[in-house]
C-alpha cells in the first residue's frame, strides 16, 4: 500500500481519490473550499450533477438530446462496482 495525495476536491479529484482508495492506497484529499465538490453542486443550479439510482438504459431514456454522447460516458464508468458513496 502506498500513500496518495490528491490536490483538489472537484469531480476529477474525488474520482481519483476514490479509485486510489478502492485499490488499497491510503488517500489524503486536499481542497481549498469549505466542502468537497462545491463546484459540482453549483453547476446544476442547485440540482447537483449526480445521476439517479437506476440502470443506464433507464437513465438514458430520460435524456432529451444527444443520448449517443452520454451513452459511451456512462457505460465507460459502469463497471459493476459498488457505489462510492
């Protein structure tokens, strides 16, 4: 096991920290804002950017435009692993 420091608690930083932790590393995550993911929260106008707890096909049926763009993104990270949070 190694020690990993992640600078920045945005979407990429949290994903990197979670991935490192799932691979057995000891992780320290540093963020200058008062809470992690602050920018993620504000980009959705208060609705946040997290998906629903459903399968990918059900989620994509609710997308009004450009499903093909999201299709590869969601299937690229849907590896059947347990939720991170």
